[in-house]
C-alpha cells in the first residue's frame, strides 16, 4: 500500500498544475454556491415527512389558514396611535391580517398588535415583516418602546444570530489556527497548505449543502467546523515529519491511517441513515460527506504543493524531543496503576455530572440576558401575555361550550404559566374571542356572548415560555385532559408549531443517542478488521469513549444542557479521537520488530505524538474564539470542542499507552 501511495504522490507532484486547476474550478463552483447558503430552523426542518403529528398539523393549518402571528407590544401607545399603526400595518405586502387589543382593561397597560403573515410565507418574507414593523413603529411612535415576540420572530433571531456570529468569528478562528500551525510547522508554505486542507473541505461541504437546497440548522451547523478540524488534522499528520524523513515516504506512510480514520468516520456517520428521524439521517449523510472531503483534499494538496524533497527538509532537530518521549514512556510505565486509578476517579466524577445532565433546552437561554430578544420576551410576558402558542383542534369533536370553558379554567388553575385562551369561531381566524386567566392581562374583547352564539373550531392556549421538557409535559397533560373531557380519539387534540418543535427535539435526542450506539459498534468492528486484532480494537474503544463520557459529565457539572445545539458534540468528539487513536495504533503495529515494549512505545510516541498534540492544541485554541460569541449555543459548542480536543489527546497519549503496557496477549507478549 505504501508503494502505491508513494507513486500516487509522485504523480500528483508531477501534475500539480492539473491539481491546481481542478481544485480552483471546484472551489469557484462550490464557493459561489456556499455564498448562497442559508440557515433555517423553521418547523419543517425538524420534521419527518410521514410523521403523523406533522401530517395532522399540516392538514389542521391548511383548514384554519393558521399562521403564528408576530406579536408587537406597544406599552406607551395611545389607542389612537395604535390604530394608526394598525391601519398602516395592514398595507404590508406579506401580511394576511392584523388585529389590535387593548391590554389591561381599565388599568391600561398599552396596546397589543397581532400581525399574521400569509400562509406559506418564506423565512425571508417573515424577516421583511419584522423589519417593516420596526420601521413603522419608529415612524409612528418615535421614542416609544416596541417589544416583539412570537414563534417565527424567535426562529428568525436564531437563524440570523447563528449565521452572523459564525461568519464574524470565523476569521478570528482561522487567524488563531494559522498562528498555531505556523508555530508548530515553522514554515509559511506548510501553514498555508494546512489551512487550505481544512478550509477547502468545509467550503466544499457548505457549497454542496447549498446546491442540494439543504439549509443549515442547529445540528448541521456543526459539520463545517468538524470537517475543517479533520482536514487540518490529516494535513498536520502529513507534514509533521521526523528530522531527515523523506516527505514522499512520509506521505505514503501516513496516507493509510488517514484513509482508515476517514473511512471509520464515514461509516460512523452513515450508520445514522438507519434512523427513522429525518434530521438524524441528514446528519449522517452530510457528516459522511464531510469526512470524505476532509481526507480527499489533503491527499491531493499535500504531495502536489508541499514542495520538493529539498524544500521540505527542516533543520536537524536535537535529540531533546526523542529524549522527552522516552522519559514520558518510562514515566507511564512506572505509574500505570496511578493512571488507571485516576481514570476510575474521573469516570466516577463524570458519572455524577451525567446524572445531573439536563435534557432539553430553554430557548431564551440561547441568548444573553440583555440581548434585544430576551428583553422583548421579558417585557411582554411580564405584562401578562404568554408567547408560546398551543393549538387545540376541535373540528371533529362535539363541544359543549360551558364544559370546554370550565375545563380550560381548571387547567389554568393548575398551571399559572397559562395566560390566555383564544377561541376561534371560524376557520379563517378572523373572529377570535380571548379569555384571560388569573395570571394573564385582561384583553378588551368579551367572551361569554360569543361563546353563546357559536362553538369554537379551535382554541389557542398562550403560555409563558418554558423549557422544552416542561412544555412537552404540559402538552401531554392538556392532551390527557381533553381526551377525558371530549372523548378519546386517535388524532391528537393538541397540535401547533411549539409541540412539534418539542417532539422533534425529543426525537432528536432519543434517535441520535440510539444511533450513536450503532455507530460506535460499526466503528469498533471496522477498527478490529483494519488493525487485524480484536485486542487492539478493544484497547482503541476505551480511549475513544472516555472523552465522550467526560464531555457529557462536564456538561452536567457545568450546567450546560443536552440541547439541540449541543447534542452533536459527542459525535464530533468521537470522530476526532478515533482519528488520533488509529494513527497511534497503526504506528504501534508498524514497530512490531521492536521486541521491548518500552522502546516500542517511545518510538511510536516520537513518531505520532507531535502531530497529535499540534492538531489538538491548535484546533482547540481556534475554537476557544467562539467564547466571545453573543450566541450562547455557539459559545458552548466552542468550549466543549476545545475541552474535548484537549482531553482526547490526553487519552491517546496517556491512557492508551498504559493500556498497551498493562495487558499481555495470550502468548504472554505485549500486543
């Protein structure tokens, strides 16, 4: 195999102009596509096409012309001024209907404007309504506060903030990576080459997503950084050579473990395709694509553009590094019991953290407390208006007006987070009668006369914003109440975008964690076959799993919930640590002629240790730049990945050597 890759490397070097033209053409095509990539966290992104809850909601929304409104709270506006705003708002191009309510009854707390977009409005059209509403309020109500809320106002903020902060911080991440790579490789050419090996695969993946009309969401946003890390890791392994080592020989020797680690990552991601949940299947497909791109680009670029053998020669290094790794190996051999005891203590601490790990997310915790959206939500909900809508489908149920009203009031008594019931008396949503609960602000429309005239076709329950798991528990309690009150039926009474979001998030957790187990089994089997040793495969599994357990424990101890924004961290961590483990064990097998295990370990550490440390430290430092992000999920993602990279390299340079030194094969020799 090494001879084959040696010949391939020579051919690529001899045809570097062709390689350059190929990559330039692909970069131009996919770069233009990547510039048009979008971020979309709307409801449809998180659903599976044939999911019965999703199908029922679509039919329900079409029947009732349902579109969640943008809620505009004008705390200081007079009724006359609010009516002027209402009149002009009805002229907005993307608006279907608008309504106005006086808040607070006799003790006026301002005006509430509900702006419903046209059915099927795109994210861009919804963003335009938000922008025009702000401009309208600024012109008609100068120097008066305006607070916005609503489901798609929240998703618009998620989309825009995640996209803008990622783009704005990305140059800082690249700058930190460049400094770290240069300090390690001491070569401007190699630094640029290494960065290209990481940036180009990430760009290609983003472009392919855009060409496939697949928007980025909170899960898929983790794939370009993962692809970049893996591309940089492969490049560093290709370029971080020992003194006097011929570069093409290094390329041929490293190509095999790089391909093996990429294949292992691909199979791990592709195993997610068996999931029944569409977002997880997409993560598996595009994650596998990213793993492939991350190895193909370095395989093409490094031999073509690293330079000639003479150009690659580095100043002769002193024997200090080899002496260091020799002492490191002897220290590990002398303290095996201490390392294993430390591992046990760390696993115990991680178990305590995992026991405290919360599952689910409080959507407002994605934003800083003083961010505009947090201040808006706080102002509106403190005024007594819940911003989370739950829809009740009553079309096919015999409804007794008094019974349904009393049932809703009993429900509100048990749940003070419920602020209002909005009774829709027609399918168009134009005739709506509100009823405030004890914790909700009074609205100006009477309830009882309307209830006596016509039975409602649907009810919208407004609740204050809760964490996803609490929202789902409330939905399940309301469903049970209605099944008892109105009679059992197969189709759920409770629907709406928020229940679908929370169900989708729950499905994401359960299916991704289950799929991760299958991916773990697949990766372990692949490593066993590739290494031709079940014992080495077992040794590889332990340091691969420990960083995942550690990160989950750190999340629990640090109060970071397992949310839609952090659920992919385990997959990213596992992919990174598998790469280093394969390089280590491949080098270990290559030193089989060294009979003394300690000398063998010293030689392996000197061969792969510097590249492993460089990859982890450089990438970890780069992702620490995300700590200054105003978008909390991005900040948490950067912190967790940085910690994981550090701990992963420690496992491969401390735990894995101790395991190799501690256990004998059946023949009594070291593995």
